[in-house]
C-alpha cells in the first residue's frame, strides 16, 4: 500500500486472502480490520456499492463483537460511504453516532491503526455534510448546472 496505493490489485488480493483466513476463525477483531482494509480498497474508486456492502459488514461484525472501537470505526466507514453515495442524512447519523462513542483517551491509538483519528474524522465529516446540505438549500439548482455557451 505504501508504494502502490490503496487501489493496487495486490492490496485486494492480500485482503481477500486475509478475509478467507479470518473467516475460518470466526468473528474476530482481525476480521474487522481486514474488512475495513477491503472497504478502503473499494472506497478509493473501485466500487462504491461494494464499499457500502463491506462497510455494512464491518458494522454488523462490530455489533456482534460488542467492541466499541470497532463500532466507532464502523460508523465512520459507513458514514463515509453513504456520504459519497449522496445519502447525507444517514451519513450524518453515522458520524454523530461515532462521535457519541468516541473517548479520546480510549480511542486515540486508533489513529495509528487506521491512519486517522476516528473522532476527529467523524466530527469533520459531519461538518462536510452540514456544509453540503446548507449549500444545496441556499443556492438555486441552476447554480449547480453547467451552462454551455
């Protein structure tokens, strides 16, 4: 991932193999991390529908594990995917639920695992959703349509 990026074919193959191995062991936090890695692969331009399915799997797994850290991350990844799919209201709900779960002392180390602080990510993405909703409401639709000469 470091040299070729999250969307390299090798990333998908590696995470798919890791998923197969983890599924043999059952619901584990390692499976959650693998599903989240696959989610990122698809989220960065491969397929938002597949990314959404993987985010939903992360969410279901986090609930089954009853792991607050996984659930926090699951709210974030599901919110991100919904945001990119244009589903801003449910995205905002997931970001706000993620913020409600966030404890800086307990979850700060997740930034080292996933590359960003999930509390800060949920907060900033909530701001993006609110900004987008406000921008849409305050401007006429014609402002968003490109006019040809």
